[in-house]
């Protein structure tokens, strides 16, 4: 009888683990890139760059390279490193994945790109803060 209980217990544990895996409790999600931000009319390039840098620094993304229309930023969280290029022009900003370390980055055979689920959340927060800064400029 005890053997039957142990086998039943193992079957239940394996079923629960399989259900959690199937239900999406994984550590990766589809990489969302680029993330686009609309720019309100009549905002200068200088103001756009300032809004991007201020939002980046607030969220602990550190600008490390700047060219005309592109600011490259880097985020380091524990042993995770993410780099994105923030491209901007008159009407829109694009946050584009550049590189990462320890983020479970994987390109699938079907073209799907997976990355640690925190990546999309970090970029979403960055996007929201950039939008907030741009809205303050327009006021």
C-alpha cells in the first residue's frame, strides 16, 4: 500500500509541474522590439533627447553612446545586462533591442525570439517614462 501512495504522489507532482510549464510559467517571453513611442508635435530634437536621457537615468538605464537621432542605453540588474538603442526623429521614438547577457536570449527556428520575461517589463517602464517626460514638455 505504501508503494502505491508513493507512486500516486509522484504522478501528482509530475502532473502539477507539467501543468505549470504548459500554463506559461516559464522565464521567457517573446521579445518585443521595436517599441514605438509617438512624439507630440513641435518638440525639438534637443528636448526629445533630454526626455529620453532623463527617463533612462530615472529607470537606471545609463546612456553610453549618443549619435544624431540615436541614444544607446544599458541596464544592469544583478547579473543581467540589457542594451537598447533609442532612435528618435520628428514623429516617433523606437526602442530597439541591441544586446544582452544572462537574459535567456534565444532565436527559434520559426524566427521567434525569446528573452527573459523581465526584459519587456523593463522596456515598458522606460517607454512610459519617456512618454511622461514628452507630455511634460508639451504642457
